[in-house]
């Protein structure tokens, strides 16, 4: 039976130092190799150009270096870039680069597939194969950052966990990836520019509060009463709106971080003024700073329809009249299936 080598990305700095000490290497090697792994986003031992050939060979003998590879890239007419990445074990995930004048945002995946079966989401129709490891999540962001620098001459400013999967069902890996992304040994990003989006796992929202995380949170609400939310998001049956309101308040009391509510408008389902009224009531019970009203992006095999501009305006006007901070989020990358809810490895 062949022994599987340890993934070098899974060693922290003290463990790497201990390895170099054990083979009689100089101390500076630790920082040098650690920088290649994280700061310089090496994709293999061969990339470590200022490390001797002999030492690279020794590392390759001892450790594995599983890295994502870009399997396909699609360019939208609006400048959005969607990448399909292959994992070391042959799975596919997608990440999106969304450029605007003020910021370049990476929308990243946290799982291969998803187990939550939200009715309006293409990823929800895929089976969940496995969680992404923290180094795979980091690698995804680093590759999109390279893309951003190459295409737009700008580093990433923001990261949103709104790609494939439910981040809070891959809790430890997502938090460890964010630790590395915000570390000076990694991409040194500000945690205030990172948002984790959840379909609503109340227990883990509370856990984020207890862990005093420094990043922002978005709740994919999409319906303002339990009956409708149960219909389109089965997770609501075990995480009702009242339970989520309580969890979000706990999160805010512990962290004081921004909370956003995400609300996709569906024609004749959740776009009436009565729905808007229910949404205002929820907004008043949470220290949320914004409601993002999102236009629905059609997917295969779903019967939902986007409301017309007039219905959307009536809905958002009602929110504004009731002193709700609201923004209509226009979808980016629709022509390449890169918009909200469309990621399905196409």
C-alpha cells in the first residue's frame, strides 16, 4: 500500500521549521518556503526558483503539493471573469472575478456542490461531493487575485463567499482560509472587506459571534415569511426566521460587524407590497445595515420568473419609504452563467 504524503500547505510555520531542523537545513529556509506557499502562491515545488534544486527534490519526496488548476475561463461582456478550477482529485469548482471602478471582488466557492437544495440555485441541484480544504479556498482567491492583477492591473480588494456551497457547513476550513487571507504571511487583506454569505445555519451564525470573527456576514433571506421560505429554501424548516433573527442579533452583539440581508425578487412569489411590509418588520429586528435586492437569474429546470422593472421599483420604493437602506444589485456575468445562483460548472 502506498503511503500518502502530507500536504505541505497543511504545515504551519513551526511545523515547517521543525522539518527543516530535522534535515539540518538553515533557519531562513522556513520563511523562504512559507512565503512561496502563501504570499507568492507557488503552484508546485518547481515554482520555488530561489530554493536549490536538491532541496526542492527533497521537499517533493517528502510532501505533496496539491494545487488548483484553471480548467476553463469565460469572459463576460461586462468584464466579469468566471474560472472553472480543477482540484487535485478531479472535482470542479467555480470562482468569479467581478471588477468595478471602485473594487475588484472575488466570489469564491467553499464546497464542491451543495447539500441545501435551494430551489432557485443551480449549485443546489448538484450533489455535495466534499468540503474544500482551507488551502484550496485560499488558492482559489490567490489565483483570482493573479487574474485581477494581470487583466485589470489591480489587486483584489474584496472577497465574498457567495460561490458554490454553504460556507458555514465548512466552518473550520472557511475560517482558517480567512485567517490566511488576512494574515501578513498571506494576502494581507482587511477582514472588513470579506463577507461570508449563509443560507441561514443559525447554530453556526451564533458560533461566528462566539468566535469573535472580524469579517462581515450576509444572510440569503429571499422570503420574508416562513411558509414561503420553506417552499424555496428547505433549510428554513430547521432554521426559521425567528431563530435566525435571534442568531444574527447574537452575532452582532459579539462582533459589531456588518450584516446584510440578501433578497432575490421572484415574480408573484415574494414581490408584493405585503412581502415588502414583512421584510421591513424583519429589518427592524436586526442591526442590519443594508438589504440587497437582487434580480433573479434564470437557471435550467426552475420555473421562477424575474418581476418586471415596475414591480421591482414598487417593492424597493416601499422599502425606501419605510427608511430601509436598500440597494438593487444588478447581476454581473449573466451571459456566462456567472451571476448569483448560476454556478454549476457549465
